C-alpha cells in the first residue's frame, strides 16, 4: 500500500498556530481511520454548502457517497473543487482565564477535485470501504447493494495528497500572572467515546443473537 507524504500547498498550509501542524502522513491516516463523520464543502450557485457524511479510506484515497440526485455530489462529479474536514474532540481545556480556554483535538482538511467512480466494480469497492469503516463486518453479514441501488448511489474518490493535519494536546497555556494568582481551577476534562448496548430492531425474530462484529466492536479512537 503506497504512502504519499503530506505536501503543503498554499491552501493547505497551516498559518495559525503552526506548532500544532502535523507533517507525518501517519497522523492523517490515524485520524481518518478513527473518525466516523466528515464534512464535505462545495460551492453551489455561488454559496458554500457543507454537508456531514460518512466516508472511508483506502490507502491514499478517501471515498464518499450519496444520492445521485444530490446536486452537490453532481457538481463534485463534474470536477468542482471540494474541501473535506474531519475533527475529533478529545477534551475541553479549562484555563485560569477565559481567553486561554481551549479544546484538545485532532483535525484534518483535505482539498482537491473528486473523481466520480462509475464502473460497477469500482463502486462496489468504494461502498465496501465506506461500509467497513462505519460498520465493520457488515459487508459480509448484510445483503450487498443490487444494481438498482448501485445506480441510485454516487460514489466519489478523493486523493489525499493535498491535506493538512492540526493537533492540540496538553494543559492550558495560561499567562504567568494568572498562574501566580492561582484564583481559578485549571486543567483538562477529557472526552471519552464508547459504544452502548446494541438495540435490536423490533422486527427481528425473538432470540436473534447480536453478531460478534456488532457486540465486539472496539472502542472509538
């Protein structure tokens, strides 16, 4: 599997808080593999539109999908510039001053022009990547898309070459005077993510067991 290093361009270069920029491609891969939802940004009729959507990564390619009737996806298929963002919130940073309150996070911004995946084999591959990212084990457990469903689904492939990653970790960055004053509590309140107990569909036959790929799903990154 190939690995393309992050190669900053004018629009993917981090200018604010540059010390938080991650230059290692592994940081981008780890974030994309941990997150479940991205936001797809595109300009429609002169106005920006930002849509939350599922995604999946296969090597250097990010796969997105949606209805073939969605105007935003049709524009993306025709070569419009898109911007995809992903954010994982890891904690709230409580500082001694309101000004220095912050959050610990991992974020990525991907720029580019998406490629429409139109052949059946390519579509099935992209949808498998998406499905296995969001619900691992489901591609081999549930019924796969038929030709009618494939025809109604648009699949986009976006190269990950033009991307930036920004990460904040650690305690608050308070002014020395506020630290010396010691008048307020300061620290980090971590955010933990975990899966709940599976809730079976009411139409399932009584006693249908929860499959291992659902019950045994690992904790979120």
